[in-house]
């Protein structure tokens, strides 16, 4: 696989690790939300079904798992797994990223009342593009070896 096809997955892995670190920081504080994001009011936090520490810890773990999945698309270990396994795992990563990024972008640009700003919307669009490019790159690279 050429180096140009590895960079989207590498950038996504770095972003997912950053997400995990942010969620771990909030777990340590016992708060919902993300550093640099809109604040979560006490009323909203009280309606949430999970304790904030548990919720943020699970989100931290999901970020680390997602980083591992996108890295698997560019490593020899990941390439030895059946293609359909990686494609299902990538879909499980790309769909929530796209959904969350769409909400973040819509709120940032037109205002849904959540509190994301325009620059968060730009980050959301970039994350969707990187996710889709990671998926496209994996499909293109493995089409030659599996197809």
C-alpha cells in the first residue's frame, strides 16, 4: 500500500486517540461533554442514564478501539484478517463519526441549540472526509489482493 493511502487512517487514529484522551479527562472530572465543546448543563447530566464517569470511560474505550480499527486497515496484521471483517468494523466506525459530525456541523453552521461553533462544524466535515477516505483507501488497496 502506498504511503499516500496510509495517511487518512493514520490521521483518523490520532484523532481517535485525542478523542479518547479528552473523554478520559472528563471521566476524571466526573463530567459529561468534551473539552473545548459546549458545556453540558446539570439538568441534562441528570437526565443521562449512566453515571458520567462510566459514560466517559466507555467513550474513551470506544475511541481507542476505533483507533485500532482504522490502524488495522494499513497494517499487515489487519491485512491478514478477512476483508469483510474489516469492512464491517470500518462501517461501525464511519457511521457514528458521520452522524456525530453531521450534528456538530449542522449546529455549528445553522444552530440546533447544542452549542457547537462554526469551527467545530469544519472539524466535523474534515472528520467525515477522513473517515470516508480511510474506507475508500482500504477498499481500493484490498480490491487488488482480495478481488
